[in-house]
C-alpha cells in the first residue's frame, strides 16, 4: 500500500533534494539544476514539509545535513536510478534480444512474406524466436486476446478496429489460375466463359460466397463453386489436369504455380478488380514496443527493397 506521505510528495522534488544534499548550498544547487535560487528555496521548503525534517541546517561552516538527511543521502541515489529506469524507454538490442514473436496468417500469405524476414533476422537478431500460430476463422480476435503479435491479412477487421494498427505491405492484382491444358488457357475468354467454368475457392470459414460471386452478380451472372478449400497449400493439386479455375491475388498465384503445370491469365476486362492490399496488423498494446516496431520496420523495408530489385 502507498502511504499518504508518498502521495503528498512531488517526486520531482527528489531530484532537487539529491543536488541539495550533495552541494549543501542553495545557490550552488540552483546553478547546477539550472533553476533560480528562489525556486530552489521554495523546493527546499516543500521538502522540509514533506519529510517533516529541516534536512539542511545552518552552521558557522555553512549548511549541515540533519541525521534524517544523512540517511536520505545514502538511500536516494538508488531510488532515483530506479525511477529513471522506470520512465526511460525500454532498451532493445536486436543482436541480443531473446523475445518470442508470434505471428498468424493464411499459409501462403505467411509463405510470401515471412521466410525472407526470417532470413534477414537470423543474421541481425540471431537469438530472437518466432512462432507461426494457426489462424482461426478470423485472426483479429487473436490480436485482441494477445495470442499473437502480428497478423498478415488482406482482410479488414469487422470489430475492435479502434484497437488495431496496420501497415500496408503490398498491392497485388487479382488474376485467374488454371491448368495449362484448361479449355480457357490458350484463348481470350469472356466474362461468360469465366462464369460458366467450374471454380475453386479458398475460404477460411468454409461458409458463404467468395468476393467474385458479388462481382459477377453485378453483371447479371453467377458461377458454380465446385471445390472449396480451407487453405492455399493444395490449390495446385486441384488445378493440374482439371477444368477448375481459382481467382487469386497474383503474387499468391505465382507462388502456387512455381514448378507446376499451371498458367496465370488476366480476368476479363468487365470484372477486373482493384488490387488486393496485404496488411500487417498489430494491437495497440504493442504499438510502441521497440521489438515490435523494429520487426515490422524490417519487414516493410525488405518488401520495398524486393519491389525495387524487381523494377530494376
């Protein structure tokens, strides 16, 4: 329990007290503190009242410390050091930090951005540890519950948006991914051709329509979703040598197509969509945490550097 004496004491006065006990002279203390002499005298009066002790008493040789002040002189320095550590920003050195950073996202989203971050951090933060946490239907409550530090997502939170921060990582066009021997792979296809083809859909929840269903509805068409998957890992297996089409952000499609017998095609002009924005989300509780600030800045810089390298 905090005593009434501490509640009544202005802790800023302890800095003045420390210098007064060291200098044993009001004018010299004022000069060292860059304060006026009357201001230091007023502070001394408040300190005397707060400690119920004169602290400094006059003598023929100047000012002397009372017995209470002698004890305070011994105890005050460690107290001030502890208070200084309390108000100073926490220290962070990536070279020695041993923190565990937890991140969530869909399998391919994690695969797109996280490995290059880990490669960089293994060199610059070799003792920092990372854990990829399986994403639930909605990753944003995981941030709220402090189960993860970051979420990689192209979605927007439905709730608790006020407590979340985000940084856009990249904008990616939406494309079609299909097998190389698909009937539409080698011709310019129309929106009617697109709608008539059987589709695959990656759905976290396993329920509800996909975004392209709403797009097709606006032009008076609908599609048939023949395969619904919970993740991106097996998309290529469902596309090779079938008549299925998946509609995906281009960067995901390119990653899935590596080493597989697949092709990437543009959507028909009438249903082309604005690029998908991928975001890194974190909670307000970690917004000023130096570890989290540093990790997210490294990821953003790596993606920016990757984009520049691709451009040149």
